[in-house]
C-alpha cells in the first residue's frame, strides 16, 4: 500500500495521482495552482477512504471510517473496499496521528484493492502498466511500460503480482477476523498444538513455541526509502548509503567521499611495493612479499617484469579502476634465497622455482614443484588460471558486483547486501540470475526490501540489521586473503560451483546472511524489536599477515582476543554516537555474535547488557582463560597506554567485569556446518547400506535403535602432543579420560576413544553407530553436542559450570547424561548401567528435537539436505524413522529456534501492550557492571 503521511527520513511520500495528472505536468505554475485547487475539492467529494481520528472529527469533511487496534499495538483503518491497513510501520508516529487527529493521511489502495478486485486481469499488459505500478511515477522503468506477454520480463512481472494476490477465502477470513474482533488473525500458518509439544522438552517460559506460532499478524508494508546524497558521489569507488548520506568505501579507499587512499601495505614493504630487506630481517609473515604487493589488501603477486606479473592501472585512472593484469598470486610463496644466492631467513622456495624460465611467475604451466597455493577468492585451478565469482553477503542480492566481500552496488541500490533501493530510482527487474545462473544456488530475495511486498503478513521478532562501516565488516572479508576463511561458501571451477568451506567460525557470515534474507528482517529501525550488529570479530581471528591494518585500536597489532573485543567496542560506540537506537534500552535489544573459542568471556562491559549469542555457555565467576594457545589467553595483560589502555584497564573492563554467559539474557547456539557432515544420520534417512538391515517400506522406529552396535565413541584431538605443562587444553578432561580409557580397557566394551589416527571408518558413520557419544570441551567450545544429537546418539556431557547449546530452553536431563569432571573414572559404568527403557526414552526425545540443532538454511544448505535425503529415499526405505519428517523443512531449525527465543524475550525487554495498544515498559533492571561504564 502507499501512504501520504508526515514525510520523513524513513518514509517517503508516494502520492495518489489521477490518470490525467500528466496532462497538466508541463503547464505554468498558475495553471498548475488552478488544477490543484480543483483537484482538492474533487478529492474531498470522491475520496475512497481516509483516516478516522480516534479523538474527534478531522478538519475537513471526509467520511468516517472504521479503525481497529490489534493486539500488537498497531492501528489499522478500513478502506471503502473493505481491507484493513496499518497506517505506518512506526507505531509512535501512528499513535500520534490517530490520537491528535492529524488530517491529510490518504492511503492508496491499489496494491490490495485493485489487484484483489481484478484478479483475472493480472496478465493484461495494460493492467500491469497502469495498476502494478503508478504509471505516472518516476519509479516505473520505461522498459516495463509496454510489456509483451511472451517476454521474460513480462512473465516475471506477472509472477510477482500473482504472488501479491490474496485468495477470496483469505480475504473473507481477514474481514471476518477484524469485524468480529474475537479471534486473532495469525501471522504464521496455523499449526496443531502438538507441534510444539516436543515431548515436553521445551521450557515455555524461555521459548514459547506455541505463542510464537499464534501471534497476531502484522501486515507487510513497503520498505522505507531515502535519497540523501553522498560526498563526491563516493568517487565512483564506494557505495552511497542514501539513508545516512555516508559513503561505504572498499579496501584501499577512505575519506568521506572515498577520495583518499586507505592502504594496507605488506609486511616490510618499501615505497616500490617490494620487500625492503629480504636477507638481514628473518621475520616471517603471511603478507611478506617476494614479488610486488597490492597494498590495498596486503596481497602478494608476481612482479610486473615477469610474464605472469601484476600490472597496475595507470596512475591517472579513475578510482576503483582494476589493474591492467591481475597477475599470479604468490601467497605462501617466500624465497629462501635471493637472486645472488644469499640466504633468506623466512622462505622455503628456491629462486628459480619462482622466477626461473619454468618458474611460477614465468611459465604458463610451471613445473609441479614450482606451484604456489591458489587460495585467493576469485581464482581457482592449479595455476590460478580460472577466474571465479567472489563471495559476498547474499551475492549482493543480484544488484551489485562482489569485490572480495564488499558489494559494489549498481546505481540506485545500497546497503551491505544492496537490498535497499534509492527513493526515485526506477524499478528494474532483476536479471542477474539470467546472466549468472550459478547464483541461483546461493542467492535469495531480501524479503524486507520487496516493494511491493510479495507476501501479506510477517511475524515478530522484527530485526533491524545495521549497515556498519566497512572497518567492522567488509574490510575483514577483503583482508582475509584466504578464500576459505570467514565465509561459509565459495565458488569453484569453470562453472562456479558453490562449495562449503568448513571454516570454524563460518556461522558469523552465515547467520548474517540468514538474517538479510529472513522474513524477520525489517529495513525500518523504528519498528524493530531487536537490532543485530554484524561486527565480524571472529573473522578478525582469521586475517592473515602480521599487519597493523586493521588495528584495534588503530595502529596496534595486539592479541586476537584484545583486538576483537576492541572491534566490538568501537562498533558499539559508532552506533551510539551516530544512531539513537542503542540509548533507548541501553543496548538490551541489541544482538552480538561471540563465536570465538571462549565466547563472550572477554566482551567489553559496555556491551554486556546486550544479548550475546555464542557457543560457549560458561557460567562461573570469576573466571580465567582455559586456552592452550597463549596468544588467545584472555587472562593475559594487554597494555597500550598511548592508545588509552593502561595496564590493568582491559582486564577490569572485560573478563573481570562479568561472566562469560548469562542464561537470563544470552543464548548458547549451535555451530554451523554443512549437512553432509552428518550424512549417515538416520534423521536424513540413512540406516546402512545392507538391504537386509532396512527392507523397503518396513523400517520402524526400533530398527534405528537396533543399528547401534557401539556403546560409546569419541574421536578428536586429545591434546597429547601439545606443549601444555599446565594442561589448559580441554581443562585436561580429554587427556585424563584417555588414560582412564586405557586403564579400563574401554575397547573391550565397544567404547572407542582416541584421536582420528586410532579410529577406523567415517566419522559420521561412527557417531551413527554409537548409543552414546562424549561431549567434551576443547580450547573452549566444540561442536561435539551437535555431532551427537544430529546422529541420534545420546550425549554424555563432561564440563562443569558450562551450559551446552540451547540448555536454557530445553530439558537436557531427558536427552543426555551429565558427569562431573571429578568422576571421569565412572564414565564407562554410567553408560553401561543406564536402563534400556531410559535409553529408548532419550532416543525418542532426541528424535523430537534434533532438527533444532542444525541450520537448514541458507538456500545452499537446504539444497544439500534435500540431495542427501533424496539419495536414501530412492531406495524406498526409511518411511517410519522418527524425526525424518523434519529433514527437509526449515521449520523449527536452529535459526527458527533462535527467533522463537527472541520472540519470547520481547516483553522482557520492551514490555507488553495494554488493552489500548499502549506499550507498558517493564522495570529497567540494569546490570551493576554496566553502570560503571555506560
């Protein structure tokens, strides 16, 4: 629907214009004034509907209409055609308008009434031209003005407005619901109450599944759009954020208009972009370069004098001009000797292997012994000869070009995923998938940006995703060098096949992308229940190169834990200084991801009132780091007095100020990994390759339980070879348990414990064969719980004072066993003496909730799941395996579970609505630690 109401930064006016408006468009100002005067009285006598004030009559004689306040506090008005519409997505502006009786709020009905009253004419080109979009609007693409019924553009447009149409049954139900005001008009499909029972495992006070599905509907409205200009139009290199008038600049460019250089030089780089001292300085770094440096990224290439060398664009070329020749990358290729045979202390490659006739930098197909690894995003093949698509959030929604994680949006689009369309920019049909069909497997429509919306309703929580400056997000992706770092997928080969990377912290970019395309995303911060901060603190852990860019604080090369905490703190302060939303609740409605090994243990106290989603639910206080990797030990002192961090300050304001996790406001969430990692799970339909084990159409629930010949399994790093005299790694649990397993001869009891080298067979098959599996910590979190549950194996959890994934919302006593760290010698006895009835009950309970521990999105993940289940279903098996019905759905997956938990938290943060639709704020409980710093 369209709206004329208090034009503002967030909502731009879209006037309702009669068809004859264009006839007067070029008349003189005097004639236009006469026309406007005539049109004013014409509109009063023939207006289709108008806003009715709840406080009295309007200032002009418009006919009264009905209004209604829904349970979610949104006010609706009914048009003459009988459809209810929210006045605006901003509830504050809406209440002010209704209560004060502000006149002049006209709502256009064409997106509902015109389409609904004329559903058979959706394929009429004239109808599409005059009703699908305002034919006098600047938003109308001239190419769409006379669509041909046989053209792909016409078919696509027809499809869009078919999807916008609502069936007569839905219309009638909507009218009845609002007329009677006796039943809720639900935002989500009606589900049976039994759907949320989950064998009684969910804690309703922490996760109200049924309340989530029966919440009142909130009608979708077009997203807000703005057209604020940016300095220098971002010099053609960056992207203008038309909401704020700020430029987002890619790596290499800075300044308010992206006009200034912003460099990331290679380690020990000189003015000529080459190493200044290859012989006397033996220090090694990823970014130390034996060729020539791309000092935008600290990436090393073959020098320009070689046949495969990099040739930069001319010095006077416009900003953002690509190089004349990219050149072959020399990542991980360091000389061990210079041209004269002098020893280089940090390298391993002979001079001729790189610069000889058959060397990497001169031969089209160099000798196999002379090959450097091809790891840069955008290149593939043994010789880096294949140019591939690069990886960006949702591939820039098909509205921009990807540059190593930075979206260079097409003109008229903006945002870190190019989802937003500038006000006044003509609507064009997306043909990116036609040009790049391989994007179809990874790219999804950013639903929050649909204009007009392609679905009627949406459900809370509504989450606003911040567009942070590149320093806190896209810079991390551009600087990562390694194509497999940070991101969950990359493109490979001549055909740009999408493949999972397997990176430990890939949930950071995957969750960001899930939100960008989710129905829960809103582009209007005024209506948001929560605010997601996509600060890539975990990706910072994966940046290669001993480099002070990016430095947190700027210019400092500190430990990873120190830098990541300062990154988050800077991002928080940027939000607080530039936008009003943090201060409204003190950050309690802001969401952070803390995916490092030890989670939010060292998050700064200023962030602590917020919601922290992590994999590590450690609750004890005080606490010290358990990592064996000394640079990541957050208990080590970090002192940089010249940068505002004197000795003792960082520890006082981070790990000494709060616990790692607070179950009252935080949530432990599953890690993200590809579906094929648990390909042998019975929940995906696999029960073995032997047809005698699973005959077609005869598989029952008991069969899945019988196919577990092993009692207990664990395979992984035991920390036996670490230089770890204090036994920090895994709290010494893995090491001590290894000795127990040898002493008690576990293997005789079908209990297998050891490193990968001592375990036979596929890891997924091993887990699927075990009744029990061990869940032990590593340097912090590990994904052993997810491994166990996704294979239907009963988890045996050994880590004191640590909440495992979703422990605050599930009854874990009914799906697993907990053993104290002091009782390691009792592990075998505990699992051996567990009654068979108890085992069956726990297995049935796991089958009822297993799907909540895996992300069945983004699109690439769902396709992978369907590929696996289809393979097994073609054998005609597994019809009655418990839990299998949830394999191919995104319903109640890990992402959905997080959304349901957030929905349950809305009243705790924002309060509830009274009978008049006014929000009642709860008592503001502030954490004592926050008061010291806020």
